């Protein structure tokens, strides 16, 4: 299956996402902030990044702005996982190349599996978006 | 004797003028008076202080060119839309919030009231009274920031509760008994209610502070409706409600998927909530002219005639709803209308009490 980098500072959620994705057969690298995630992408080549926005040390937006990410992984798909819907931060994340934004508190595990599957299968950067 | 009386009257008139001047100069709000042609005739010290001008910079100048007025987004307000013009044209006071451009080029947020000066039945000038509202705006901003942060912090543990409960429910941790699943479903439903409440509060705060972000992307609205219906299928099934969905033609448009989903979700959730057991709900999506219309109709309790006018107002709950449900906030439809407006869309309804309601949500294509 796919290589997924999870970037989420809440330990409970990070563990839950890792369990769900591993259950679906993905290879998961859990990290807890943008800085840890930048270290991780130096040695791994993820197909997809599941990224929280509000995190200590380095937040999601700062991570997206990073040169290393753009240079070394220009085609990696980034799914924003946040509870800050309709916020300027989400707008900014889209501008910085995020593929889709998902609201954590609305998302059940089966939906998460489907969103990941859809994102991995979608090749166009902007497709009709039925699921948010 | 006559000279003495004349002197007393003169002294009294001059003292009254001096007192009126002292009063005018001591008022803490800014005051600018103009003649009937819009030329500035008087400015009080508070106005000069707030705007950074000296009296000679303004006296005798045409008010609309001497003081630039800006709207919420910093756009200059044209002559015809300025409160002073409207006060003259309508012959009545006009109050609003906007920005004045100070002499140094900075923006001053003000709450302003312009009143025409009516003398012998016709306007002979206008008086503009304004107040610096920077502190209020800063408090509003801090309030929004606090609610936004508090909502985020509240939702993070809630997300964990919901995710782990779903993991148990969906068999990620092994088989569960029907009774355990019923209990877990109750936890999910309670977290959903809490989520809805936080989300509603957060969005209302964002709309009211003009801080909501709209990210238009190409969205397939029929797919979005189908997704929302699947999310609410359990609640509909519990009440034995039959749900029908129909979409006609192309249903994609550029809009914000999250906001559109929230609106549709609210309408469908209301339909389920206010439709009695074994009732029916229909959702239709189709293009009508330059609009895509989503219709959510139900065979529910309907909206009483006396509630029609108020249905989209904040905290309003119709009498027939209050009798049945005690948990609602009266914020759902207020939010839905506000969100629809953010998308350049519209929302309206048709309803008959005890027969049902149809809510229409139109989006520009």
C-alpha cells in the first residue's frame, strides 16, 4: 500500500490515525510536529502526508512553506487534518499546495480510510470535491 | 434704562454663545458641521484630535473631499453612498460604522451618525458626530480569537473520543456485542451533538466578525449531498424515516466544500429532527438557470405562520418546536443563512404547519 507520514501533536489522535492506517495496510511514520516531520522526509519518501495545522515547535503552515518539502517532494499529497474549519489558516494551507482539508472531529475511521484511498487515487490537483 | 436693558440682553446673548461654544468644544465625540453645500462650518477639538487635522485644514473645505471615508475592506466610499449624502437625501439621521482616513494616512474606525440640520422645513446643513471604536474592534477581535482557540482546544479531545469510539464500533479492536454497539453509538451521537454546538458557535463568531474564510474549489454538490445523507442515515433509520435522493444534470460548481456541506448537513439534520417517525424526506439537486438549487423537503411538523418572519433570526425557536424539543439552540438556521450568504447563495423555504417544509439552498454556478 502507501507510505503515509502522520504529523499530529495530539498523542491520542496520532496513535488512532496510525492504528487505522496500519490496519488498512499502509506503512506509517508518526511524527508530532513540523520539525520532526521535516527530519522524517529527509530519509523517507511518503506518498501522502496527513498534517495537523496547530502544533507546537513547528505548525502545519510553516511545514508546508519549507523549501526542503517543495524541492524534494513536489508531488506528495498533503491532507490537512484540523478542527479549524473555515479559518484563514485553511485558506493559506490550500494556497501552499494542500490537497484537501478534513475536519478531525467529523471524521470516523472508515471515512478516514476512504479519504486516504481517494487522495492516493486522485491524480489531478483539483477534482470535484464531494467529500470534505 | 433702555440702554441698560439692551446691554444686559447683549451680555446674556454673548454669554449664551460662549457657553454653547464651551459645550461644543468640550464634547468628547468628534463633531463636524457643514452647510447645505457640504462645506465645513465647524469642527470641535475632539474631531481635530482624532483626525490629526488643524482647524484651518478643514474649515470652509468641501466635507466629502476633506475627509475620506473608507468601508470595511478599506475601499473608498463614493459620494452617493456616504452617510452625509444619504442623510441629506433622506432628510433623516443615518448611523453606521466605517473608517475615516486621518491626515497621516492611517485609518480610524468610527461609529458615525449624520443628521440633517432642518431649518424652516428644509435642510440647511448637516452635523456629523463620530466616536473612535478602535477599542471595541480590538475587544471583538480578541473575543473571536478566544472563541476560536477555545473551540479548537475543546474539539481535540472530542475528536479523540469520537475516533476511538468509532474504532471500537467498527471492529478495529475485535468483535463487540449488540448491546456494546448500542452504548458506543450513544457516545458517538453525544460527541456529534457537542461537535455541532462548538462548530455552530465558532462559525457564528467568524461570520459576525467578518473572519470566515471561503475557499472556492470545484465541488460536485450531488456527491456532497449523498455524503451528508450517508452520515445522517443512522439517525433517519432510527426514526423509520424514508429518505429519497434525486439529482438531475451536471451538479458541479465552484464553491467552498466545507461551508456548503455544513449548510446541507444542517438542513438535512433539521428535516430528520422535525419529521415524526415513519415520515419521509426528499433531497433534490438540479440546475435552474444560473443557479444550482438543493431542496430538502420533509413531511414534518412545519413552520407556523407567525414564525415565518423570524425563522432565520438568532436564537429564534418556533412555538411548535419548543413543545417537542428542549435541546435546540435556535442558531442553526441563523448560521445556515449567514453561511449561504458567504457563498453568494441564498436560502428560503415553503412550509405548512403539520404537513411539512421545503428548504431551498441556491448556489451560483
